[in-house]
């Protein structure tokens, strides 16, 4: 131990004497270790940290697929299917069902819309959570006619109920009806993005309707049962119900929550790993150069009896100390970077509120710093300790060159830096081009920055029939349309660029039984002014009008994609269609118009087949108000909200945003990846340039005598510059070639994040290679100019 402390004290003194070297090395390591710590903190919180439920590894989600034979999308479970799976499956300890459902809180002067969920009582027991106050639901709460009760989240309890510890048993008004608070969940509990939960029960009509798919199902596996075994069990039950075994599958709860963001985070984690490797190569180069200048010191210590192992240990101690100091600085940098990452991260990344530096992050940072110290210190230490004692003591520091082996090693390290940097730059370049392509995609909506949106939900107690709902929205639209600065207003059941989706099975009157099943069509119920407000042009026929009201023939407007797919060879106007959302008789509607396509699902997604119906003919309680303004859309928020209050003082509005923001959020994951990867690529480029500069500068310093001789024999400045640039170009060419080969493999991992660009896009590869080559040659040119100005007399006299 005393020997180790001695090595540590000596390392501190040595690094303190070489302040310039220490500062540069610590800065490079701080960038590499800090970036790794920041990204690992996010990865740890989102991907690695167990969910805050009892034995979360045993929790699974149960889903079905629509159009399973074509590998269709995800489909929820119907109530009768849920009951069969819950009661007849032998693989589950418990099973619960839920679906998102918003609630209007109207018991104060400020009505509020709260995100909530209807859940069966088994959801809480399946998750294995206990309330902080009161109780959770029981099967009795699900029965028809039972007292209306609710469980609150910790955040809602503090915000809306002032953290009252006696809140259990008290009532509040929701949709005009009293609801009793049954319990309050702990701060750590989060489920279904909800702040309030109400009991979910099933009527006889619910249990008879197998076409109504709206339930999300969570289940807990029995001890010893695997996901594969449970899935086989459920598939057999699905077959007995008359379905197909391919249409049902299980997903672990953790994968359900983080599956979509896993590729993004792993790509970013790999990127910061490359940054750390570049930093290590940089510091290793510095240590090699410094080791060559310390050969006399090492020779003296060897002459005094120090073994090679003792020397290697001393030099490794210095390297690890450098890494630890760099880790300390990197941790401070990471704390700042984490805040920026959380702010810049898209809302689609789950568990953002759980991101923090904990014991696991600190342990990993410590481990990475020690490993880094060994990684960049081992080879330089071994090289520095391998000396010719007689020659070194005789020649002294004047000729303490590292030899051919060290020069080769330094070049290998620089080639590695260039290669790693090129991989990062290509990845960033591909994402930049993707985002640029997305920015040029036509959404189908005119001037989205002038559109303000806000959602409403009319409670059935206050608006029990279609006539009252239509009257509310008609009065609201008339008021909003007269506001100064408003050019138009409309309502829609589903807002573009959101995850909302209402679909049905499309039937054609002329072909009531289609081979391959019915296509799924997206349905939007809109007001007559919807298309003019959104700026969606009419292509054929007419738009919906005020004449399309209750009691008249039902009509629909379709998009161009639907018209092209179903009636490519004829006029779709006058055709009759029906969409089934449940097991009912088809209601035929006439196609009266075709409008331009709108990328309602998001800029990165393909245009889907869509159908627009009149909200007057088929009303919905939850609609979104869209207002087109002449100026700043967000500035009209208060004025529009006041009009809602004028129509109904108890009606809250929520989800207030602009269409431009919704469009930006639809590609937020691509923008986030581009921003972070681009930052890392910039850091890598800077480190690589510094590494090239350092190696070339050291090489030039070692060639002072050779350059002096060349100048004495008549070589011009340009000849010396050409010589040094040739050396730098050779290293750069090798690095670019290795980087291109690596990028061709690695960039395939980015395929899911790209739009309109292939992972092997030639323009990106050529452009990035040219950029990196230019930066590398620029870093070479500076020491080349300095070498060209060496006086032959001074160079020869120094020898």
C-alpha cells in the first residue's frame, strides 16, 4: 500500500509539472467520459432500470393483430375475449384490462380536463402496487349501479386537492356527477399516462360484442411460466373463439414501454462509445510523445534498480489518475448535458422523469474511467519502459526519439481516430439529410403555423343527445369565426399528426364481399368548414356543407389515395360505401367529393386511405377545435378559450397547441437523434483534428535535422510543405478508407430513423469523406508551414 501511495504522489507531482499536457488530456477525457455518462444515465433510466412494480419481469401485455395474415398492425382486445383469456388461461396469475379515458373535473371555478383511464380492479393487483392513502378498486366497484369512486395519482392529489391527507371519502364533481375518492397512489406509481383511475365494468351488451376492440390487457405470469408458453396457451384459446392463432401475441411490459425508443438510445450509446475511443486514442498519442521525451528519466530509474514492471505500474498510475480527473470533470459536464438532453428529448421517450445520476451511474462512470486509464495508458507505458539503457544515457534527451515502432503506433492511433470520426460524421450526415427531406415533405395543410388547436369533451350528463352536442359546436364555431384575427374555424374528431386513430372496415356497395377481407379506413368526423380552414384543396365533386344534416342522405368525402386504390378506372363520385366499427348492419353513404391527400399520421409515414363524414350527421362527444388566424396562432389562445367559456362556463379545453408544433413533434425523434449524433460527430472531428495536429507536429519536431539538411541542399519551402502534407495525406487516406468500410456496416443500424435516404447514400459518404480529409489536411498544414520556416543553420546547430 505504501508503494502504491508513493506511486500516486509521484504521479501527482509529475502531472502538476506538465500542466499543458495534463490540461489537454483531461479536457479530451472529460468530453469522452462526460458524453458516455450523460447517455448512459438516459439508457439506464429508460432501458435498464426495472419498472416500479412487483416482479416486473413477469408482467406482459396481450395484443391482437388486425389482418394477421398480412402481418397487420396492433389491435386491442374485445370484452368477451378478455373474459375468456382471464378465466380459462392456465398461464397467468392475474389479468386486468384498461383503456385511456379523459375526465372533466368541474367542481371549482376552473374546470379541468384530466387524463385518466378506466381499469378493472385486477389491474392494481396484477401490477402489485398498494395505495398511499385509502384503497384501490374491488370487483364490487365494477358492478352496474355501484357507487362512483376514483383513485387519484400523487400529482393530481397535490395539485387539485392540495395534498389533503383526509381526501379519502370526499367527493368531487366530474361531468356533472359526484365521484368519491377511494384512494391515492404513491409518487412512484405511473400507469397509462393517467392521473385518475375509475372502475371499468362490462354490461351484457359489452360481453356480446366481439367486434368492439378497445381494451389493453396486462397480465402477470405464473411463477416458472415463460412468455412463449403463455402465448401458446392464449393462441389456443383464440382458436377456440373462432379466430386465428397468428392474431394474438404477448409482449413484456418493459418492451412495450421502451421498444420503440430502444434503437435510438442504443445508436446514441454506441456513438458516445466511439467518442470515448477517439479521446483515448488522442491521450494515448500524447502519452507516447511524452514517453519519448521521458526516456532519460526512465533510464535513470532503471539504472537505480527499478524493474520494468515497477516502471509500467508507475506510468499506469499516472494514466489512471488522468482518467479519474477527467471523469470528475466529465461528471460535471454530464450533469449539465443531462438537463439539455431531457429538454431536447421528444415526449415519446418514456420515463424521462426518472432520469437522474444514481449509484449505478456513478459506479459505471468510475469503472469506465479506470478502464479508460488502462486502455490509453497500457501501450504507452509498455513502450516507454522498453529502452536501451546504454544508448539512452549516452545520447540524453537530444535524440530521445520514440523509434520507428512508436511512430507506427502513433499513426495507427490517428488512423483509428479518423475512421471513428468518419463513422460518426456519416451517421450525422444521414440524419441531417433525412430531416432536411422531411422538412421538404408536403403535409397537405396550408400554413400550419397559422392554425391553433384545442380539444373539448362534452359530458353525457350535460349533452345527452346529438342535437345538444351539435348546438354547442355550432354556437362555438359562430363565436370564434367572428373574432378579430380569425379567418376560419372548424372541428374534427381526430386531429392530424397525433396518435389518435378511429378506423373501420370499409365496404363497397358494389362489392359487399371482397376477397381478402375489408380494408381498414381512417375515419374523421368534421364540420363543413374543415377543409377550407385546413387549406386542403378539393380535387373532384363537392365538399361537405351545412345542408348535410341529420335526416338527409348520409354523405362522405374521401382522399385521393382512397379514390386511386378503389376507383382508379372510374369516377368515385356517386359511389356508395360503408364503414363498420362494430357488428352492425352497414349504413351506406354516398361519396360526394375527393380532396387532396394529407399526411395525417405524420410526415414520416405514408398517406393512408381516409374518409371524412359530417359531424352533424354522426356526432362525437370529443372534438378538436381548429382555428385559422391571420397572425400568431398561439396569441389567440385566451380569446378562443373565452368563447368556449361563453358557450359553457363548465366546459374545459385541453391539449392546446399549434399545428406547426404537432408537425414538428411528429419528427421529433429524428431531430433529437440528429442533434445529439451531430454534436458527438463535431466533438469527434475536433478530437481527430487535434490528434492529427499533435502527431504531425511531433513528427516534424523529430525531423528537424532532416529538414535542415534538405533546406541546406536547396529545398524550397513548398518542397518541405509538400513532404509533410504527403505524410499527413497518407495517414488521412488510410483513416478515411477504414472509416468508409466501418460506416457501410454501422449505418445500417440507422435505417429505421432515415427518411428518403439510404444507409449507404453516396452523396453523404463522399461529402463527409471530403470534409474530414479537408480538416485533416488543414491540421497537417499548420505544422508543415512551421517546418518550412526552419532555418537550416539553426536546425543543424541544434544537432
